[in-house]
DNA sequence: AGTAGCACCTGATTGC
DNA sequence: TGCAATCAGGTGCTAC
């Protein structure tokens, strides 16, 4: 499922095709893809038509394309996209574009330097969406590193924290936020308002790597442990990114739902009952906070207040 | 304020 | 065999 590394792969794959392209027409094939836009698909179509895409920017799992219009003003609006669980983008030349796939929720017709392109948004499970909205200055100095889009983020993304690979992540503040409250540490890792980009799969992987039990209360997590968790998160995401970036061809923007990184490299997620790659103990699987969770009961000790008190 | 729980949706898989 | 229940996932909303 698309988490930070997968969304970054999509962003990086999309950017060279769409930057500088003008949106000629938008064919919405399922109205719910525009459910976050107040006026629905009609407003999405009307506000996108004629816009030129200035780049592709990402924070955590949120992706957006800043838009400029004929007046040459800096981008003030964006086409925002969230892949949900199963979203994909595919790019075709207009001449080679196939009939829309049954899971195609929207087809955008683009034009750049005389070339006509088709950008399909596919989404089997329909948790993803496209949205057109204004860009807002953010008070935390976020710089997406995308030139003209610096320091502006879509209105719907303002509540999302900097992501785990953002060089400007305020690490001490992030660790403090992770160590607050009564929730289990895994639920805290999944809280996109604190540190974004971590989903169910990488949460399990990071916890396994850092040897932390998913149900350890956040407030019983030491600075050292929280710090190790953040570093494990960054390491596993960098590893995934290195593999996710390997497999795309010109017309397919890889969302990497199953292929690529998945099925290799994973030590915990989806491996309930299989031996731990570190100690050989059978990995546990249970639902925690409504999410399938996987961990090693030997390497990742459950928190015990009594043991903590003795020490 | 912080947290838990559910709705949203579809297709694959499992159970009867 | 056929149908129904279950599961998976991220986010945003509601209710405590």
C-alpha cells in the first residue's frame, strides 16, 4: 500500500511528465473521486481546465501539483491527490492511450509543447481522491524543494506533520510528540499530524528493527527508544525507496502496491507465524488499534510497569 | 484535549 | 456449488 516511499516514487515518476503541461480537459469517471471538492466533479473540472502544472510536491503520503494560470502569477492553487490504499497514476501519449481501465476514476488530458498526454488516476478501492484547492503559506517553514512551490502547501494538508524523511523535520519536537499520551507507540507512529508518511507496513517494520513492542505506551517510551524508532523508520523507508525507484518504464508511474519492494525486505509485516529473521522465534500477529500488526514476542518485549519500577 | 471507533469502498479469500 | 461473511488499507469525522 502506498506509504511515503511509494508516494515519493510516484511523485518522482510523475514530475518529468507533467511539469509544464497544461490541463486541457478532465474526464471524471466516478464522481466520488472529487468528493473533497465542495462542488464535486463539476468544480474539479472547471477549476483544473486551463491550469498549467508547475511541479510535483509531496508531504508524507500527500501529493500535489501546484497550478499556474495564464496570468503567470506564482501558484496559488493545487491539484491535490491522495492514493488511499490503491491509487495509481499512469501516463500515456494521447495517441497510445488505451480505453480507460475499469478502475480509472479520472482521466486528465494534458498538453505540453505540442505533445498531447493522458494522465489516468486509477483506484480500485476508491479511498483515494483528487482535489483542487488553494495553496496556503505554512508557518513551519516547509520547503518542498520544488522551487516555486516552496513554503506553500494545500489547505487540506496543513494539519499534516513534516514527514520522516523531510530534512527540516524538527527531530526533538517530533520525539517529544511521540512520547506523549496513553496510546500505544504504534498508533502514535501512524498519527500523520505528528510525523507523516508512516503507514501500517512501515510502522511494523520500524518497530521490529528498533525492537519495540507496538503496544508500548507512548509515555513510557524513552528518548533513546523514540530516537531509535525514528532512525529505524528513516532507514526502512530509505531502503524501500532505493528499491521502489528501480522499476518504472516511461508510461507507467509505479505505485508499487505489491511489486518491487514488497515481498522482499519485509521482516515483520505479513509474516505472522514465520520465524523472526533475528532470533527465529515465531512472529506474532494480532489486531492492534484496528490494524493488523506483526512483531516478534522475543525481540520486542511487552512493556511491564513492574519491570520498569524495579529498574 | 486526547482518544477510540466507525464509515468510506471493492475485490480476494475464507467459511458454511 | 453458491452465497455470505471477513479482511485489508488511510483518513476524517463523530462521540465519548
